[in-house]
C-alpha cells in the first residue's frame, strides 16, 4: 500500500486521477469535483504580523433548482466566488463519507444549538456542554443540505465559518470551542429556479455576508 501511495503521489497527473476517482458514479463535472476536493484538502494556516491566525479552510456552496437530486444545474461557489456551472447530484453525501471526520446534516431540520453547542443538565443537576455538528466536525468537513431552509441564527454560523470557533456564555459556563471545519452546503434558489442575472445572495434571499 505504501508503494502504491508513493507512486500516486509522484504522478504528474495525480490531481486528475483524484478528480476521476471522486464520486465516480457521477459523469464529468470535473471542475465541481475539483472545487470540492480542494475544500477537502484545505490550505496552510497563516499568521499575520499582529499574531492573528487566518483560517486555512474554504467553504463551498452548491446552488441549484430543487427536485433534481441536489442538484442538476448547480453553481459552485467557494468563499463567495462563483467557479462553474455543472451537474452535481449526491455530492454532499460523497464528501461526508470519504473524509475521515465528516458530518452530514439537513438544514431544514437543523437548529442553532444542533449546529453549534447546547447546554444540558447531567445526572447531578449541573450544566454541561453538548457539541453540535460544527464542533463535531472540527478539523474535518460539515456538509449542510437544504442550506437555504435553515431556521437557525445565521450570526452563530458566521462566527464558526469566519473565526472557526464557537463562543458560549450561559449558566455560568464561559468557553470557546474549536470549529475548524470546512462547510460544504447545498441550497435551492428562491422561487424554484436560479436566475443567472442576479447574484447568489439575491437568488437565495440570504445575507450577502453569509455567501
């Protein structure tokens, strides 16, 4: 196995091979697959002059018409920048299954505490923290389907995506939890069809800061 890994690693076409190996049941969509693979690999964390670390993970959003397998004609966005149009069904499931630490949730049933952290009482009556999807996916990937249908507080999600941490101050507990994860989400446009003459935030009716 080590010899095979060494051979693949020194292959000039290694990235092309990875693209064609990712979700092989889906034909073509090379640019979509490449964007998702790059999000899985992540980047190198950088330290600025003021000793503040910048995040190395990219977030990806797939936008497409509903009822087409999520989705037949999505647009791939990474950190707010459009990359490509293409076919991309079942991609979220594939991503969550191949990564060592992947969490898959449905946005239509997810809550703020379900994504971040919740307070629970233990058997002694004391409060304890229970990790949500973003915390469980620390140093991994959190896949969120039906991203546009989430009923949670987007401000909490913004903190996790930008700062890669989740802060909490409740019931005498003050702490900061790591959420160093890439968020890969899929969403349906408002009205059922994507209007290419509008921006992604206008199509989704979501805050521009989130997309």
